[in-house]
C-alpha cells in the first residue's frame, strides 16, 4: 500500500492506492494543490538524453522527500507558479522500471518508495505516475550522479516547494539521529515486552508451568492514533468480528478496552488459553499468547514441550495483526523492529522473578525454577511429535526487521518475515531454522502436522506458494 499522507488524501479525495485519474486531473488550477513540502509535480523525467538528466532528477527528487517528511511526486502534471496547470500525461511503459533503477544506482542507502501508474481512461498507454515517498528512518540519504563523479555525494532535502542541500553540520546531526533512533527503538521494544510479561503474571491462570509467547513490534516511523469515543466504539465493533489467527474462521478477541495511550484486546483472561494484545497509539504493540504445553515424558518432569509449528503459526498471526494496527489505524509507515520471546513460565522471567527466596506461590516450590522449554516438531503420524532441539532453555528470543506493508498485506512477504523471526528464536534450542516456512516464504506442508489443515486455509487464501522438494 502506498504511503498516503492525510493532507494529500483530503486534497485528492481518496487514498493514493485507489485515487483515480480524474481525481488527480481535477487538481488543475486548484491553488490549494500547489507544490509544497509534501507535494511536487513533474511534467516528465525524459529518457534518451546521454546526460541521463531525467534519471538523475528522479533520484534527486526521491531522496529529497525521503530526507524530509516524505511526500508525493506526480509525474505527467505540468505546473505554473507551483500550481498544477495541465494533466499532460506521460508514456507509462517502462517508466517505473527506469525510475527504480535510477534510484537504486544513485541513492545511498536506497529509501523505501512506491510507484503507481494511473492510466488515462481515454488513452491507456498514457497517464500519470505517482511516486509515494515515506519519511525515512534511514535518513540522511546521499545522492551520487554517475555523470558528475567529481561532485561526490550530496544530501538533498525538501524545503517548501524547493530543494536545498544539507550542510556538513546538518548531515552530522542527521546521522546522529539515525543512530539514536535505533537505540531508542530497541529500548522501547524491550520495555513493551517486559510489560506484556508482567501483565501475564498479574492476570494469568493459577497453574504452572504455563509457557508464554510474546511478539512485539515497534515502527521506525511512529503514527498517531487519536482515541475518542466514536473511534474506540468503531474499533470495538470491528474487533468482535475480526479473525486474527491465520487460517481460522472465528473471531479471536472478546472485546477491546482503553488504557493510557493504548488499546487492550483480550480473550480468555485468567485461563491457560488467554490471548492479549496491547495496541499503542503510536503503532507499537505486543501480542501475548500461551502455546500449548505438552506433558513431559517420564524422567523429563521439568521439560515443557512446545510445538514449533504452533509457535510459527502464532508468530505469523501476531505480526500480521500488529502491523495492520500500526499501518491502518495509527498511520505508521516504513519498516519495524520485531521481537519474539518464548519462556517456560512468565513467573520465571527476570523482570518479575523475586530477588530473594520467598514462600509465596509458586516460588514456595523449590523445583519451580527448573522448568525449561523443550522444542518439539510434528511427525508424520497423526498427533505425533518428537523433540527437535539439542538444547532446552528457560528463556529464548529472536529479533528481526520487516516492512510494515509486507506484514500487513499478508502473503509470501509475511511468511518470509515469520520464517526469519522464528528461525532466530529457534536457534536458542540448537535448531538452525524453522521447518515450516522456507527463507523465501514458501510453505513446507509436511512440517505442520495436525496444524496443516488450518494453515492450508491461510496458504490458499493468501496465495503463498508451497515449497518444491529438490
């Protein structure tokens, strides 16, 4: 989905991914649609010129927006005194590929941007090209011009309706912000995870061992969900009908309540089947669920068996749900830091574990601290499973990053991100990668066991390919 600032949506009358040719053409002569910090018009990016000026200009324009607040470039629209004057259109064939190639070879690092051709209904070969550039957490982006190697790298930024070049001190400050933002994001995701663990202890069932899986997401570029009575009521109504778990058919959460700067969605509170999501107004969130703990076999009384297929399915569900909240409700965009944590019982987490011996439940049991997760995987026999990992562990975690659009839009990109995150988690147990989803996002049907019927529904609905044995 294209980055779609609310100001531009109001100006055009629709989000960028659905706006029509006529709606864009209707901007002609509209003084409110003049070029601005977040809007630019280009009659064309010419090709065929030996100097490649058109390719150079497209890369400069994309970097200019990425280094500021993001924005929209409308290619094929003429302007006079910054006001759109005529929707002349451009030939669409090959234009997107040329712009992407120019950006990849000239912008360092390459920012995220989306391109959408909008054909002229009267002449489908011609039309307008929308280039949507979100603000970038990787800013500053430098631009090199191959035909002007002597000029080296330069850092452009949008200023009003014009472009300026960052000074040395501004460049240094931008790089510092990039480093500090990454550190703040890592600190935030850990605090969110610890909060989810603490809540699980305070509201959890009075039984043990009760393994807990927590998936957390923090966007690089936060959003801002405004909570009011109408908005909360609409979210509550939608949540009661929303199927969160991949491949499922029934709604997941019972209700949504409001807490400080966040929404809380819950189901099965106080039971071993509790599910809880905390959805923050800036787009960050956590998703906590108790995977089914399998009874230990004789002689392994403190090994809590957890099925890898269930962990992978729950992780995919959580990532999709959290990303949709971040993007579609809070308006966050860009990429996000992801973290998954699995513990044999939340009361054994360092954030809640008593510093001194205590007689309170369940710590009065001297063996309580011995519980460890033992990762299992399904066998070909119905209901069968076997130990998978070479190691057992009380606490394990994995981290990765992914684009919000890839997670929220479902399909193979979501599967690929799930494989990466779950694989990082499973390495704690001596397993190099997950068995259920290949790194390319294709599905290994034989590795799901009894979960396959449910997962198959998701795979078919989302158009995810099945892995082909070589």
